[in-house]
């Protein structure tokens, strides 16, 4: 969505600042995120489950943009 996760406040009050990609979210976590208004809106929709996330059965793939590409 373009937002950056800055911190997680656990339900018990513990704060994890600048969490890495391996941290797991838990029920009751509060997230501090930063981004542009449209990015925050997209993240909020994703967090509420209003946006479909590609699953294992959805064909997705990483593509590499070659050097000199106009993209």
C-alpha cells in the first residue's frame, strides 16, 4: 500500500519500534503507520479485510525490469 510501519503497541502496552519483517501481529495490536492519505486509506481497507490479497492459488510473479527500460 505504500505505508511504512513505524511501531506496534501490544495489547499489554509493550511497544515494538521499527519492527522487522519477521514480527507477527497479534490480536489487539495497534499499528503506527505513516504514508500519504491515499496510501493510508488503502492500508485501512486492507487491514479491515476489504481488499483481496493474492493467495497461493492466485497466479502472481515477480518481474525484473531490464536496464534501459522506459518503465
